[in-house]
């Protein structure tokens, strides 16, 4: 994840590629106003997985000059939401927690979410948040409830 800047989502059928999600899915996530205001960008998504980045600015800092825990949580939560909703039906968080491992100050933070388990009603996800050097900043775990409704177009 460190240093990855590609916004390309691989086409299905390429060797080793992950299936491509519909462009509507990516547009749906671009409408997330809070993530945009937080400088968060969805980099890639495939069924059960997602990557996002947050470019850090002064407004992300807390009183001691490190990145506010809430900003890190927001990045992880956004990647979690993208991975959970990547199956085409609405999935809403019912539980989430985060453990902070190291303070972050500047640069870009990267979040990678992956699905651990999924059934008709529930899904469990882990998200790793890392800095540009690949250092682990936080570990996030979340669970979703899967609704019957489809992702809106």
C-alpha cells in the first residue's frame, strides 16, 4: 500500500486481476461529503476489499500536533464502508473499534480493508491504516448488518 497512487481498478479477465466494480459504485462513494472534507479518496475497491487514502493537513491535527484519532477512525471507517458495500447491497455498521499503534503527523495515511467473513445478514472486516513509510498506525475492526436494498444509483 505504501506509495501506491494508482486509481485504476483492474478489468475482470486480466491475469491476477480482481473483478471491476461498476462505475456507479465509485460515484456513490465520491458523494460522501464528510470523506471529501476530510481529504479522503477511494483508491480501489473490489468485492470485499477497498483501499483509501487521506492526505494530511493542519486541520487533521490535535492539540499536541499529531493526527486526531477521529480523523484516523474516519479514514478506516470509509474503507470499511466501501469494502462492506462492494457486494451491491447496502451494509451499515453495527459495531466498530480501533486500536492506535503509532502517532501520525504528516504525509498520507493509507487504509486497506478486507472482508473476514460474510453471510446473508452480517459481515466482518479488518482495516489496517499505515503511513507513507508502511508503518502501522491503527487496526480497525468492524461488523455490518446487510440490508436487502441495493446500492442506490
